[in-house]
């Protein structure tokens, strides 16, 4: 998975916006198409900080990512996954 292909957005988020995303350090590799890039070979954990108004309770967090198969030299289509979150 390519670090620079991981993105988070909010949907249906009146009063909620992403302030910061912290991802762990990955392995540096030289890709024939993307050049020098940071990658992950195992699952990772992202730390996402949000700003929100007091009234904001629910929103949808969308994670977008893309990876490639090193041995075959092909990239998979980008993936989008959404989860509904309730804030305390």
C-alpha cells in the first residue's frame, strides 16, 4: 500500500472537518512508475484528529487507498471505504 495514496475525507459532516492525519513511517522503495515512495506491507493504524462544532454528533469517515502487487507489477484500483461515526 502506498502512503501517498491514503486519504481521509468526511461526508455528511455538518460541523466536522479533518484537522490532521498521522500515519506511521513506512518502508522506502523505488517504484518503476512512482519513483521513490513510502509503502506499507502490513496493516497500519491512522490517528485522525477532527475539529467539530458542539452540535456535531454523527458523520461519515471515508478512507481512500491504493496498493500494488510487487511481484506481478500491477496496481489495484483505488478503494474507498466508509464508516459512520458518532462523537461523544
